[in-house]
C-alpha cells in the first residue's frame, strides 16, 4: 500500500499491554495511522480498546481487523454510547452489554477445532460509505476466522450515534464492516483483508488507510512529507 502511494511506511510495533502507559507518556502522539490486528483471548484487550479510543478522539486513521473491529465496537459503546461495562462475552460472560457476542450457530459447539466461521464469505456494502468507496463495488468476498460477532440487538443504538454498519452478510444477520461518520478513516472489518493484499496490488482497505495516513501526516508536519 505504501508502494502504491510512493511512500515509505515505517511500522512501529506496539504491545497492547503497554498502550495505556504509552498514552500517558505521549508515546503515540506521532503516529499517523494505526492497525489493530486480530487475535484471540483477553490479553491486551484493554490496551487495544485504549488505542481505538485514541485514534477516534484524535482523528488518526485506524483500521481494525477481526478482533480489531470488535474492540473498536466495544470502545464506541463505552465512550460514545455511555455503556461503561460494554464488552465481548468472550472476555466477560456476565457483562450486561455484550455488544460483541457469540454467533448463534456457535452456541451449541463444544468441539472448538475447525468449527468456527472459516473461509471466504460474501458481504454487501452500503453505497456511499468509506468501505464501499474503497472497494469500488457493493458485493465483496473476504476470508474469515472467528466465532464472535457484532451483537445485532445494539445496531440501531449504535447507528443513532454516528456508527455506520457499512457492510453486512447477504442475509443481513452479520455485520462485516464498520466505520464512523465525521472521521477521516476509522474503519473495521470482521474479515482478514491482509490475506489478499499484495505489494503490487494492495488491498483497498490498506490502500485507503495509507492515503488517509499521508493526509494526516501532511496536516501534522506540513505538505511534502512522504514517510508515514
């Protein structure tokens, strides 16, 4: 994606467990873009949520992948919707606000090996959203590996606050892409677009992340900077 924009991308690897301390020290102030990656388990979750909040509040371009999209959802629920205990039922089974919850077809699964939502699935994108504009089409296929999903029972409450469910499964049961209004690029996907990105053919979501990051850098440092 950097090559596509004739830009050098410098990657600063940050441990999620260290984010809250780094925020206090100003360590993240110079970032021009963020990727919150996928994963499993509760380790580092609060740090990822803090990173998502920092990106949203400071208008830093941010792309969340799989679990990354889920922590962005939790962050928005806590700090915009005011649901202080919002969480994923994966991390807190007793939360009163499971904005991320186990998919219905996973509730009776006891054998975890190879039973998750795995492989390529289609999604229908909402025209006029950042995600649809990035892809340039409204039906896309992406690879997945997950058991938990956005809790559809909260969708209307999220959308009333400026949260956009910019892509869903064809049957509209699963939220596949999210973004927020009035932000340069705060985008999440339940999928793993990194599997389809190539040096000479960057994935649209990464391509647009770098584009937004370059714009952020120009504002921060002045026009002409080419290092993200």
